[in-house]
């Protein structure tokens, strides 16, 4: 009997809850950025203070990654040619 009351209470609660979940007041939009109705124009160029110049440390890191991208696949091909692939020696 107690289990049936719990189920009935949960059912009624599930029906009543959405009625209280409705918004109580209308949400107002923020005021426009400009007085007229035209959109705000932004510049096409970045702000010079927001763009950082390159650095030698960053350039060296890019060069190391490029060199690794060339050397590692070449060594792997050589290993497979010697029978180091999945089809190689048992």
C-alpha cells in the first residue's frame, strides 16, 4: 500500500511541477548598442596591440616538429622494409 502511495505522489508531482516551472516575468532585451537600427561596424584589421610578434623560441619549436614529421615516417618505412611490419618474421 505504501509503495502505491509513493507512485501516486510521484505521478501527481510530475504533473504539477511543469506548471510552476513557467517563467514569471518577461525577459527584456538589452538596449541597442547604437541609437539607430543599423548594425555596429567592426574593423577588419586586428588591433596591433593584440597581435604578438613571432619569437625565435617559437620558430625553433616549429622547425623541430617539421623535422620530426620528416624523419619519423622515413625510419618507420625502413623498419617495415626489413620485416618489422605486422606481416614480418614470426
